[in-house]
């Protein structure tokens, strides 16, 4: 019955995006546990991942202030101007800029929302098709989505931390593991999307440019200098990144071990974000009311609600049953491709980070036991990459943002069809990429 409940929830998420499946998942979890599991609803509510919820809220709230006070938009404008107007380098600059912006914290959706209008305006000016520019923007945003500072990366790392004891992963190793997962995602997404860019017309377009130049002041007018609040916000973002990285460095561990008060406060990216958010609020650099409105509450509740239902599945044996089904058609090498294919197909019609990742990541420990081996980092990366590689589709938020920002000269109907075909084909391409990269090559 727990499996049936999961199937119903996933099916609803595929056909009706207006319903928040996180709340549905909690309701279904209470029903299944109460009727068939002899478990009180009050007990089921204790399965809510409070720590993950607070980390997500802390980070997205802090970057909500950075977004609403104009810091991220101005940072993007200055970065675009750094190109100097070199036409042939524009796609590369957009890719690098989107990667950096996504990595430092806003995440793939916010990163795409920031970059899509700029990137599509650039595409119109330089004669590059909106389809190819979408591969660049979405590929970069999804590649960097699993940064330890970004919401999707926090979701993944939070789930990994919960199953770390089963995988034999120590608490000290989690920080390094988070960066490894981020690297794997960036590598696989870059291979697929940049490869597609060159194969489907990008190389021919670059060959025609011959050192062409654009008026950078017309393309990206010079913004006003950063004001005091924005400079302070950039400083807080820099401190966040530094304080997440420092405790994991070998030569810094003795320092934090001897200063437990500091180690306690920087326990994870969420605790640091809450402290820095307080600084921004108390100094007037950030608008807390505006930031609360841009926190992705819906996605956060999707993740947490699905986690509650997955916990009920685990305790009822349903999760193990699903693992056995996947295990019958996989071995330690091919499991990477199998997971990427299944997650890609489901994610094409459902939320990648809100539904698919919370559903499949908890299966990793059981799957390793079932198939008699396998690299947990490779399997985790296959799930993450497979579920997000399809998000170029116009059925996803990222693909839809790029279509909405495409120039008026573009045939939006044709663009929709091309992105849909590309996105759906990525479930197969993702399976092949993950099988080769994480199965055969062992990245």
C-alpha cells in the first residue's frame, strides 16, 4: 500500500502541477501508516525532516534578500559586460556566468530566471538560435544545481546525510562528498548539453563569427555601482562560501576542534545562512518581508512531504520491495544507467528535486546490498543527473523560462517542439552518459 500511495502521488504530480504533492504525500503517509501499519498519525509527523527544512529555509531566505535588493541582478550585468562584446565568446561567457551564479547559492531555477532574459537578448543580437542558447543556460544551471550552497544540492546532501551511516560515510567525509556530487553533475551536464550545442549548429555558428564585436554598452548598459547594502550582501555571500568550505579543510580541523563555540554555529550551510541573514536584516541591507515572499515554499514542502512518505515506505518494507525490482534488472555497473533512465522518464513529467530525488536517493543503500556492490557516489550522481538532464524540456520550469524570454522573431511553437524532443531524448542520453561516466569510467 505504501508503494501504491507513492505511485498515486507521482502520477498526480505528472498530470496536475497545481497540486502540491508534498501535502498529498503527508496525507497519504498518515493513511497508509494508520490503516495498514498500525502507526499513529502523530508518530508519522515526527518523520518530517526538520533539519532539511530549516537548512533550505535559511539559505533560500538569505539569497531571497540578495535577489530582492538587486545584488544578484547587478552582479549579472557586470559579469556580462566583462566579455567586452566578443561575439564568439558569448555562449561560453553565458555558460560560465550561469554556472557561477547557480553555484554560489540561488540555485538552478533562480539562476535561470536571472540569466534567461539576458541570454536570450544576447542570442537575438548575435544571431544565435534560442534553442542553442537554452541548452547553454539550462545545461549550466542544472550542472551547478548540486552545489552545497544551492537548494537542490542541499536537498541531495540532506538525504545523503540521513543514509550516511548505512553507506559507511563519516560525518567528516560528507563535505567532500557534496563537492564530488556537484562535480559529477557539472561534468555530465556539460558533456551532454555542450555536446548538443556543437552538434546541432553551435560549431557552425561560431565558425561564421570571425572575431565579430558588439557594442557592449548597448547590449548590457553599465549599471549603477553597488550601493552599501549590495556590497554588504556580497560580503555575506562570500562569508557563507568561506565558512562552508573552511571546516572541511584538513589544516583547519584542529582550529575548529579547539573552538567548539564556532564549530557549533557553523554546523551546516543553514546555520551559517541564518546568522548572516540576521546581520543583513539588522543593518537594513536586506528586506526580510520581500525575501520571505520569494522563498520557494512549495518546493520545500514537496521535498519534505515526499520524505515523510518515503520514511513510511521504508518502515513498511515498501522501499525494499522497489529496490528488489530495480536490482533484478541491474548489476553494480549497469545500475547507474538504469537509475538515470527511470528517474529521467519520471522527471520529464514531475518535479526533479521535489519528487524524484527524494524518492530515489533513499534507495541507494538497499540497492547496493541487493546487487552486491556499487559505488554510492556514482549511484547518487546517476539519480541526480538523470532526473535533471531532462529539464531542458518546456514542460519544466527552466525550459519554460527560456521560451518565455526568447526573442519575438523566434517561432515559439517550433522552439517548444524542439525543446520537448530534446528534453525527452535526454532520458536515454542521460542513461548512456551515467552508464559510461559513473558505471564504466567510475567518476
